[in-house]
């Protein structure tokens, strides 16, 4: 069983957990059909124990046509047959827990699949029916209703309205196959509360809430006016009542929530983390931050301040299933992340990106709060270029092919260099092609290599678990981070119990502060014992 940090007796596990994100379709293929599955995950549980994570977050594993990678859910209580069965999911949850690893599932409350029973019934029932009240159906504008009901823009680009043969339009903030639910309808609320109970009763420890700030809409569905307050479909006040009711359910089971909340307003963001709402939320400001010292320090300070105001722990993440992989992003001229800036053929220096990604790993894992690690980051995987005829992500198609989409960070994992498809699966070609040289990143090649990315993450997570200075402690809201004087371009801070972290983003090597021991470095120190550029170190004072 995985060991626990000494502080766990006084602090809830989720306040400083290391949580590993699994995109099931691309993690490990247990039956050899080219698609990752729960059998593959179960077979790799020893790897995850050795890595040293506290919990697994599974992106949607439910029945789905996979029009949007599983975020188009047809049935929240059924595992997609491509991945396994409900009984197998229950077994996986139990086996992981026996090994000291908790499970977090992904709930998608804003929308369902167009194959969901509710939406199929709404199509069959026709205009004006109670079945359509569960969604947002409207008549169009114009002489013959040929113009969409409003001027909103889809999260994937283009209009978020699709017209049916009967003349009505339905709202979908994402892909056409993802109709938005009407959260003003009590049946929608009851259904999702039942779904939460369903999974908590099967042993999950937490729930990640997709697109958590988008559920509620202005019932009038008005045109969007720049600067309008409140926004017609983002961060509406009605959401907080929804999450208070959810929190009451989570508290019954000792469960936790993490919300996907993209908001630039830090005060509005913090409202979701009040003691009777969500436990945590993803930190997108840090994730999208460029590899620049001043901006990183500002992102860290702002994050800690906004979370301290409501007594919630921060979360830190460098990459996920929607975002350009870290070694690629940090190897480009523009090192921040912005969906609007994604483009084909962006020049990348992977050696530079890898060096920075190693330093960023130590930076993020040294910060107070919970850390999220996307599968393959521990192997240093780069973003893959997907052939045009193999791209599946609807974001690519909704933007008329100008956006490469998100498939490049979802390529199946390389496990064994000498096996077919780098050990992902034995027989069938993976659902997304692995690029040339993918086996060079295989876990078996990195295992035992003290200089590999995998070894760096294993040692960092081990130290993070056992060094008491990394813990957040039992008192919510404590920053437990003190910035140290440092040369320009150098980030240096102290945690508790004499723990120091120094990251050099300056052009020249940096002197280390006084210390008694070097715990871990992202790269070697120079001959004079200084910290080279784009390198991080953990020290004991």
C-alpha cells in the first residue's frame, strides 16, 4: 500500500494530494483492440503506485458516441463497452483504494450526448413538448425562423445553435452532438444529484466538474453584449445554489469536488470555493502562464491570495487533455497557452522545452496545495503532430481546419520500446497514430535511468510525500510559502521545516542560498555549484 505523508492525520487528503489524470482511451490497451480500457489501467496500477500518486482522475468513461472524446455522455451510469463494464469499474476503484490510491470521476453537467435518452425523446416529442423543456429549444429569428435564436458563439467556434427539420433550434455551447441541459428545470437537478450518489456509493472519493461555470443560462437567452453583467451563460449567480446542494451530497459520503472554472475575475472565482460549495478548482492562470519569472510569481501570489480568502487549497497543473503538452509549449517562442493561438507548424525546440518542463515540475510540486499530473507528462511526452486524415477532435473541424485540435496531447502512451505500438496494445493499431520515435519515450526505457523524466517525477513525488515541509497542514488558508531575496530572473521560496525551492529563469547561472543539503535538481549544477538557466532545485536549509 502506498505510504501517506505524516501530515495526513491532521489535513484532509485532498488539500495536498498528487492527482494523476487518466485519459482512458489512451492510457493502456488491455484487450489489444487499439483503444485504452479499464483492464489496461488495472494492469498498470503497480506503475502508478511506484510513481507515487494519491488519486486518479478519470476523464469520462461513460457510454458515449465519442463525438468529443467522451464528454458527450449518453448514459452516466454505464461504462462505455470500449472501456469495459460497470463491474470492472467498481473493481478498479476498489483495487486502487487497496493500494492507497483514490478515484475521482468526471461529471459533465452542462450538456449530454445527442444520443442520450432524454434528447432522443425530445426530438421524437416535437415542439412545445415537456421533453424539450429539459433542453434549450427555441424558434429562430427572421421571416422563416432561418436565423439562430441569438448571436452567441460556441466554445468550439461558430454558432452554438443547430436547426431541426421541424424548424426549432437547440443550444449547444460545444459540438452539435452536445445539447445543453436546462438547469432551471428541477428534473435536471434531481438527475445529477442521483448520478453523484450513484458514483459515491461505488466508492469514488471525488468528482471533477466539467465546464462548471457554464450550466446556468439567462432564461431569455438574449444576444451577448460585451461587458454585460451578468453574463448570459457564464458564471451566473444561480450556479452557487446548485453547488451548495451538491456539496451537501458530497459531505454525506466524505467526497470532494474539483471544478473546471475558467474565470479571469479572482474574486468571482473564489466564490466557488466557499466552505459550502466546491472543495477545489483548477488553476488555469498558472497552467497558461508563460515561462517568465515575473508572470509566474504573480500567478503564484494571486492564486494563493484568492484561495486564502476562502480557506481553500490551491491546485497546480502544467498540462491536461485539452492543452498543448508542456515540453512542446515551453520549447516555443510563446510559452504561454491560449486556445486562440494554436496553429499548425509552430517551431519548437524540444531540448529547451524538456529542460524547462523538468524545472517546472519541481516548481509546481513544491507549491502549497494539490498537484495534478496529466498522463505522459512524467515521461516527457511532446505534443504529437496528427496526420490531417486522422484528426478526430471536433475543435479542429468547428474552426474550419485552422486549429490542430487537441488530439496531439492524447496520443496513446508508450510503455515498452520493443513491443508493437510501444507497448500500448499488442495487436491493433491505436485509435490515434503514435509518431515516429514514440518508443524512445517508453516507460521501460526510463525505468531505472536516474536522469530520465520518469525518475525525476518519482523522486519528486516521493520527497513531496515524506518531507513534512511540503504539506499544507491542518489549518485552511495558511500560505506556508515565503519568498526569498534572489537575483533578477530567479524564483526562490521557502516552505516550512527548512525546505527551499529555487528556479533559475535568468540567462546566467545563479548562486544557491545557504543550505545544508541538495534534495533534488531538475538538471545538474555547474562546476561551481551554481544553478544553470532553466533549472530548479530543492534544498534543505
